C-alpha cells in the first residue's frame, strides 16, 4: 500500500526529519501529551500539540485548530512532520494533517523508539537514542 493510500505523504527517519526541520524544508510538531514532554523530554523550539490527551488518551478535539495555528503563515501543501513516542500515534495525526491540505509525514521510531529486551525505551531507535537535540525539565 502506498502512503497516499494510507492518507499521508510518507514516513521519514528521525535524521531526515531533523535535517528537513533544520533546513526549514518542513515544520516539526511534537504530538505527544504534555505529560510525556514534561517527564520524558522535548525538542526545544518545537511546538507541542497533543493528538491524544493524557490521562484518558482521548483524541484532542482542538488538534486540527491547534495544528492550523502552528502552521500559520505556511501555504497548503507545506511539509509538516509529526512526532510521537514510537512512530505509531503520529500516523493518524499525519492523516488528519494531510486532510487539512498539508504534506504530512510520520516520523518513524518517534521520540523514544521501540522497547529493548528489558522493555526499556531510548535504546533502540528514536529521536533521543540517535543523538538528535532534546532537553528535559
């Protein structure tokens, strides 16, 4: 199945997302919950828009409005990349962004990557494990 059949433009690696973000080719949006960004870490100067709201993980009813506000000044068709914990939750977030007229990408591996053999994240893939910029409160 092609990504256009999936309802979003495609998948990018954390490194490609970083490169596009730094060059200004695409906007990076962190769609993890406020709690995840506060407790696990965040990417400085990247807007955080919850796709699902913690603790119940219900879809954020204001997601599309908040995404449009974050993309203000960007033309329809502009690239936007969505980052979640592991690259799963950002797929429906990318589909919704694509439906709004943006060229939307899911960031594979997410911020924390997949769990390792000990069920710990941040060791196998992900933004943090790949040494890309992040900070923690």
